[in-house]
C-alpha cells in the first residue's frame, strides 16, 4: 500500500468530512429549533453508547489483521508472533474475516433490540415539547441505521488493519455527500428531525455498500479462496482475550466524553445540552483532524513492532506526536478567530461562553493526547491501561452527578469532574509509560 497516497486520502477524507460537517452544521442550526437540536445530539450520544457493544472487537481485529498482513505465522492472546514469511498470511486473514462476519451479526442484532426497547423508552421520556410521532419515526430510522453500521463494522477494522485508508475515506466521502444532500432537501421541505435521522440512515447504507465492494475486490486481487473457511473458535478466543479489555476502555472513553451529553439532558435542559454537545462535536473534529497523521501511520507502527524496527518506530512516534500538538493548537486558534463568529451569526447564543469553551478544549486536548499514547501501547497487544481508565471514568461520572445534584455549577461541574480525575493519573501516566518503554525523553522526541 502506498503510504503517501494513504496519508493524502486521509487528509482528503477528514478534510471533506470536516467541510461537509461545516456545511451541514449551519443547515441543522437554521432548520432545527433548540429542542430538536438537543434531541438530535442525544440521539448521537445514545448511538455512540450502543455502538460500544462492539466491545473492543474492532481495534483488536484491526491489530490482528495488521499482524497477518505483515506475515505473522499465527496469533497470540498476549504479545506478538514475529513474521517469518514474506507477504501477507492469506489463510489467517480469511479466518479473521469469517470470525468477524459471524460475530458482528450477533452484535448488531443485540444492538437493535436494545435500542428499540430501552432506547425508545428513554427518548420518549425526555421529549416534552416535540411531536411524539415525529420523534418515534426519527428514532426508528436511527435504530435501523445503527443496526446496519454495526452489522458491517468489521469492514472498517479490516481496511484499517491493512492500512488501506484510501478505500475508507472514499467511502466516507460518498456517505457524507449523501448525508448532506438528503439533509438539506429534507430540512428545506420541513421534515425537521426526521430528515436528519433519515439522512444518517442513508449515509450508513452507502458507506457499507462501498466498503463491501472494495473488500470483495481485495479478495479477488489477492486470490482469497472461493470456499469460505469454517468458523474458527480458537481465533475468536484469541480475539476475545484483549477485546473485552478494549471494550472496557471504550466504555470508559464514552463515560469521559459522551456521557456528559446524557447528564446534561437529564439534569439541565435540551437547550444547554445542544450548546455543550455542539462544542464537543467541534472539538472532536479538531482532535480527529489533528490525529490524522498518527492514525494513518498506526499500522506502520504495528508493523514496526512485528519486524522489531526500534529506531524507525521511535522516530515515527515522535513525528506523529509533534504534528498532533501543532495541529490542535492551530485549529483551536482558527475556531476562536473564524469559527465562533460564523456560528454566532447563524444562530446567536448557541455556543458556550469562551472561558468554558476553552476549558473544554483543554480537557479534550489532554484526552486525545493520552489516547494517542494508549493507541501506540496497544500495538504491542498488551493493554496495561484498562482498569485505570475504567476507575477514572466511573469516578468522573460519580463526581459529576454529585456536583449536578448539590451545586449550581451546571456544565462547569460536569467537565471539571472528569478533568480533575483524568489529570490525577491517565493524562500523564501513559505518555510517561511510552517514554520510559522507548527510552526517550522530551528533548529526544522534539529533536
């Protein structure tokens, strides 16, 4: 795979996604009232939570695909088997695909049942000022979209594993174009929340169709056997060993970032929920774009682990981290200088006050920074950060609820709770862990 092409398409993909989100944002702000906007962000937060039924399978499958693609002879529950053959291990890749396909079918079925029952009750319980019929129709399409997204979620894991970000980002480009076009038409015609939910559904369908075609093409080009392998319980057992740990980390990350939107909707109101969720959405985009270079090179870091190329691995890690820091700072400045004035012009008083927004930005920066180092650690197929993540996340939620119940801090209290807890351990521990393991320090990294 051409890595320069991958990097270019990653920037194109994220750039187009960012541009389309920027184009979609004013349309949504203009055509949805504050209650609808707040409820839509609740939809997204609930969807993010339910998507965690993946429970760490996706990153673990992607990691094992990287190993098999680099020529690893077999898989281990912990650690890495060095590559002894030249080229990919087609038999192992095929086994991973068969196991993933079966696994994600049952996961998606579970998700749909969970959403259509408990999810429906929750959404109806917080809906006060909106048409119940409109909300239910919107929610049903959102449930179906979530089912489809998880059913074929292993597509993304496979292409990330082989480092084919070109296919992933072409699919994202297609799906985002479909989403913004259908959203604009539906909102203009007056379908409100339903238009946004239906467009989200269509976006997922087009994304999965494109990746499905790309996967079949990859199989033909690399002479995958026509006859499907049988389901290998041993491979599933190896995947599960660290997947549940990755799942704990995913739940923890949700509690750290996305659960705040749910707490806002329960303790404050949908209008303030919309303001907070909008800020998090924008800062998440900034974090994601800042991490593009690292994300693109993560399979290369995994391959360097397999081939034991220490010097190259350390240089690449240093470069990706430096680019993340510079990118985040520059885009944050751009948000305050250009982004906020534009948003305020489109919909006044929808953004958080500058001091709170800056505090949330600092919190998100530290969270994305530790995620970078944690992702790097995971390329070793060892996950020492699992339980510290869970303890910190649970502690942050408990403290946030206490502050909401007994103080008037509101959103400040929610963010402050997680900020303090994360700063006590995770924010500094995992960068330090990597520096120590790699025998590097701040001077050598920046040099």
